[in-house]
C-alpha cells in the first residue's frame, strides 16, 4: 500500500497509536460549520463514523483534517491489520481501521489558507458559489 496520511490531534510521536474518537474536541463550540458537520447537515465532509481511524493517500485531504483539530498535526501512518477501503470519503482515496500507528510526523500546527479550502471544496464536488456562501454564513463576508 502507498504512503498513508492522517491529520488530527497534535503531539503524537512515531510509535504512538491513534485510536478512534481522539479528535472529538475538534468541534469548536459556536462554530456553525462544526455544528452542521457534526449533525450531518453539510454535503462536504460527512460526519466521521465512530469506532474507526481513517487514513488517506491524499496528503491535502489529511492536512484538512489536521487543520480542524486544535493545533493539529499531519502524520504518515500505518493502519492496523484490519484495514479496509472506506466508502465514506469519496472522492478521496481513504482506508479505515480500528487503530493506526504513527510512522512519521510530517507537519505541525496546520492552518489551511482559503485557497486550499476552496480547492478541497471543489474536489468534494462543490462550486465556488457554494464555498463562498458557506464562508459568508460562517464569517458574514466572503474572504
């Protein structure tokens, strides 16, 4: 299998195990996008099913998840032996397992630019207009 990436909570070092639901605190109180995502009301970034750790071959997609965690980090990981393809994250190549081992820390304290977020929204199948509307709803203006 190719290199797999996981973006999430920070300060996990090589050899540490990533377990399901470690990123529960990524939902920021009062964040409209966070609340919509958690409730399954957004067409991009569906809620994460419990009990699984996800990894992707798409580094930009993993960076997105790292950016959602408070001071999130990007890791290269190895999934547990029960790994299987995930169908939840289309169009991104994603696998899931009951745990993952950190192989390497690639980047710390990730923040995405609006251009990076817009590109991911496009890859999810969204339009620039939908992205702008989401940003306007969250910030009261298009950035």
